[in-house]
């Protein structure tokens, strides 16, 4: 256990840290959400029993707690093998310098969109390391890199209690950053029995790309950053070209082929990534087998560490479902959506989208509960997976990063981050209808 800029971190590898947020704001937020779920479920069950004579609600709610408790353990234990495998691969990826190479690729762009950071300043390295870790799906490594980046940028900030433009841009890109390998979503889909767990890969990529581009454009507009510089245009053009190629290719496919092709593409890229990591490690003269074993040993600990968080949130959400609150809420929103003339199938997955900016564990539990209740391969189950992979825990990131450097005034950071989240949610719903509708 080490202290890292106000965050308690447990070392789980040579360079990989698992960090526990100690922000009072975040702790209070999650506590209130969790407690509210349980109290609302209790009040609703009492109302149905004493005013409508539906005394079976108490039994249903308690049965849900038992069922969700067992589910949380089953999920965590079922993830041990796959988590061990990917932690082993990521151990080699970090040691081989792949994250550093990604950092060098991103650096020219960051210098243009964060113009108040001098060339060769340490902040640029920290920022690119954070974004590279996010792109590779190395969430545990991304957190300490992100805090270090905020600290480096804070050294340039003339008003220590007020967030700077560069820090805002960094937060927006961090909360909306593209993740090429949303491994966690694939793992949970596989655990819930999805026929093709990776069939949501392309929808997630499109949705998270839309979130990132929207966040970048809105923040640049507010900060009056010139996005028409040659280097910036080249990066944006490259991103649009990649997305356009994806859209053009998949637009030629029949509806029945979209999910299958998405799964094939994801598996090809994942396998290619594994091979590239292993070859890169070998060329560096590393003992890839020993490094893989070293990383894989953490799989059991990481999987077991998920149980308390899954247990807490799944029980609370299971109680809400059993009490009828979620169904009533879904019916109310569905009626409004139907009145406006829109399809209502997306409503079942909407709680995941609304929870994600507040709590990552809460959104994860809602995604799992949706797949458990609706089916992993249902439209709602797939959409919940896409929503989980396309947006970030905005308020968690803000609480951790701002708290780490003592910033009190966030200016337009929250609005820009939430705008990116909104774009990701809208894009996730749209592409899910395209692929799975």
C-alpha cells in the first residue's frame, strides 16, 4: 500500500497500480446512491403491502437479495481465468514500452490543443501516458498517470484553486477517451452467456469516438482553440477517416451480418494485439513467459476484490427491481417516449447511461442486472454494454483529479464533460439500433 497524491494505491505489478479513491465527495455520492436505492425499495414494498395488500413483495425483495448475492460471487469467480490472462498480457505490454510508443504518437496533438503547456514539459509525458493507458484499457495504470498529469499542469497554473484551460481539456479527453479494447465489457457479457461477447465492439468504438470528438470540439470552442492547424487537422482527419471506413464498410452489410462482423473484427484485433505485445516483449529481450505469469497471478486477487462492490450494488438494484420501482420507472419513460412517437426498447438500458457519470460500480451493476433480467443478447442487454463502454464515470474522475491538486473551481469542466457524455449516450443508442435493431 502506497500513498500517491492523496490516493491510496496497492501495487499489483511492477508498474501497475490499483488505486482506491479516498475523495470524500465520491464516497458520499456512492453512499447516498446505494442507500437511496435500498430505502426506495423498502418504502415501495411497504406501500404495496399496506395500501394494496400485496404482501408477497417482502418475500420477493428478500429473494432478490439472496439471488443477487450469489450472482455477485458467481460473476467474480467466473472472471478469474480471463482476468488473469489479460493482466498477464498487459504486464508484458507495459514492460515492452508499447505505452511509451503510444505516448509519442499523441504528443504532437496535445501540444496544439493544450497550448499553455510548454514543449518538453513533464505534463505532456504524463498526459500521453494516461491517454495511452486508457486506449489500451489499462484503467489501473491510467489513474496514477492522470493524477501525475494534473499535478504537472498545476505547476503551470497561476491560480491554484481555479482549474486551467489545459486541465479542463485533459479532463474532457480523459472522461471521453477512446478505449480500443473494452475488455471488461466483453468479460461481463461472456459471464452472462452472450453468444458473441465481442459483438458490441464496433458500436462501442463508434459511440466512444463520438463522445471524444464532441468533447474536443465543445471544449475547443469554449476555449477558442484553433483546430484548423495542420497537425490538429491531420489527427482529426485520421480519426474521421478511420470512423468513416468503419461506417462505410458496415453500411454495406445486411442487418443479420452486422453483429457477426463486429465480433469477427474485434476478435481479429484482440488476437493481433496479443501477438504484437508478445513479439514486442521478445524483441526487447524480455522473458515474456515470466512476465505473463507475474501479471496473471494478480487475476485471482483482482476478481475477488470485485465481490464486495458487485455485492453491494447488485443487491440494491435487485431490491429495486423486485419492489417494482425499476419497472414502474421504465413504464413511465416508455409511455413518454411512445407518446413522442419513438421506439421504446432503449428505455430498459437507460439506467446504465444515467448511472455511469455518477458511479462506475453502480453502472456496471446495472449493466449486469439488465443482461440478467433481459438477456445478454437482447437489445437492452447489448445496448447497456455499449453504454457502459462508451462513457466514463465523469464525477468520479472530477472528484479524484481535482481533489488531488486542491482545485475548488471547475469553471466549464463539468459542462464540457457532461456534453461529451451526452454525445456518447446518443451515439450508443443510435449505433445499437443500427447494429442490433
